[in-house]
C-alpha cells in the first residue's frame, strides 16, 4: 500500500482529521493526501507556508525562532506544528521545512536537510532527515514527502491507533 493510502486508511478507520503546513515540500504532502479517494472525510485544512512571513503570519511562528534558529530548524518545525494545531484543531498535523536545493544550504544546514513534525494527542514529534545533496529538487521533494508521511504513520501506530 502506498504511504498516503495507508495514512488515509488509519485516519478514516479511527475517525481522525489531519492538516498540513508545508515549506520545502511545496504542498506535495497535501497533494498526495488528496490523491486518495474519500480524503475529504479526514482532511481539514492545508497550507503552503513557504516564506518566513507566512510561517509567522499564518502559523504564528515567532520571529525570535526564525531569526535565532532559522526556518530550517527543529524549533521552527515544532512551532509550525503548534501553530497549525491551534488554527485547525485537527487530530493530526504534519509540517515540513527544509532545503530542497539544488542551490542554497550551508555547512551546518546543507541541501537535503529537512525537519518534519507531527503533532498527535498533544505531543509533537520532530524528525531530522538528511538526503544526498545530489538529488534533483523534484526527487528531494518526493523523498521529503515520503519521510513526512512515514513519520505520521509511525506516530499513529506507536500511539496504538492502528
């Protein structure tokens, strides 16, 4: 079963809702979730918050976090999840922030770095993902979205939902 179908099945079987806020994946997680027939039963509201201004104005990510840690950080991903949860009141939220390349990045934050966060039952789980820098931007986004969906599935299964 493909990831978005597996996640959709878990959500539907457990009467759970989901929302997403994406940066580096540019809406791909949302797109994949909506590829599943019947997804309107569990999707509440999805955002692409690509710019720092959007992370701040839409999700309420504090400028101190963006200025001190950067948009590509565990702290930002966690704040995105907290903000999205408050806005949508979804049972599950997924957020992504990272550097898909091929340009950009630094020694500390190279191309291929992403932080995915999932909030469920009041707990935010953040995972750092590092992919090879030579991946194309499209492949990077695809793999980033895979990792975000896998994280959501894992969080739900580890909380004995599925």
